[in-house]
């Protein structure tokens, strides 16, 4: 049977909104600030007037390099400010890229992970690879899971730990690891470590702490094969999200099916999207796949 692809959009944000988009950019609100960031998929015209865009607090001026560029502030802004989603508090801040520490569309995954963990009547161990600033990690930990968070960036892991303190979740069981994702999983497999859930957000390209090169199409199949070794006989969920790659969600769907062959369970795949406030258009931001041991949980989420 051919898989159906599902669009998932977060519905419960107070501290974020996609205000408008068009002419290769998006106008967004992160907490109390508004920003303009590049968006090559926004090939339509903005719905709001130029004056609305000119009120943005800062704009990211991109270069030809991958994620390269710099921020131009139009007024004095705090370098760090607090945001929250359903009581999960975290820090947003400027960095050397266009990113501000949160991918708002992934809130649908945080909700899904929370529901799954709370629905299982036993302690769960969750592995989060390429964990960035730790919001999925903290969502899982808040729901009661023991989480291992892995990222090659010392800055990202430090940021994630600051988020843990702000969220008042320092009493939760989180193991913070600075390492190359593939090498870490291979060591865990040799040690016989087993996890119940896997969160995977691989970048298109990256480098490990010792200069290890990551290229998603080359390395992801090998990583998924190693991850299967640490998922054991009773895994509960897998969620994989991918940004800025030339691939369909079908690629992730069939890769996840192959990885979980023989375990049963259910897969769904599609795109993470954001709903625009100005003209109610839908902006695609990433592709994803979810695997769950329970059919009703594999497809739950907020559909636009």
C-alpha cells in the first residue's frame, strides 16, 4: 500500500508566530521580538505592507555560504531572551547563523513524544541524536523519560543545559554527551545499551568534535543501521526530522520501515509546516517520519 503523507502544524504557540512571508523571506515573532529571515520557498508576494516588515527588530542578511550571513539589528535588543511552550521555558538568542535556538514547527513532535512517554507504564530510555538546544530532550524528560542527549557542538550542549536550568528540570535524568553521533551509537551498541525511543534530527552537513565529516545521504543509512542495534526488542517510538535536503518525506518513510522491519509498528511521514497569520498560507519547513509501536500514536498530531 502506498504511504500517505501528512502535514503537521503546531497550534498552541503563544511565544511564536509566522506573521507573514513572501519575496524569499519570512517575518516571524519570537517572544517579544520580530525578525526577518531568508526563506527560499516563499516565492509568493507578502500579504502585509512593507511598513509592517520594516518594523522588524532585526533582519538576517544571508550570504552564499550554507547558513552564512549576519544579523542587522534595527534597535537595541537583548542578546538572550526567555520563551516558553506549554510551560517549557527556554532561552532564545542570536548566534552566528540565522537560527535562534528553537525550531517552532517541532512543537508537534514534543507533544507527540510527551503523549507516548506518558502512555507507557514503565520507565523509558530515550536517545536524542543531534539534540541541538535540547527542547525535545527536555520535553521527553519532563514526561518522565531518562534521556541521553548527544550533539557534537559544545556550545549547543551548554545552551541545552542552560535551558534545563531555566525549565527547572535539573532533577530529571538527562545525560549530556558531546560526541559524534555515529561513533557514540556504535559504542553504545558494543556496550549493550538499549533505548525505548529515538529522536533524530540530522543536519545536511556537519563536523564532529574531532573533525568527523557528516553528510546526510552518505551517513544516514549507516547511522540508522547502528541505531536499530540499540533500540532493543520493545521500542516505542522513532521520530526523524530533516531540513534543507533534496529529498522527499518518502525517503525517510522507507528508510524507517527498513530500519524497523521485523518489529511491527506503524509509520507515517510528511512535512512539518507553519501556518501564516497574515494570509493563512502554509509554509513547509522540514520533512519527517514517525514510527510508533501503537497505530493511533503514529499518526496523531495537529494537521492544518
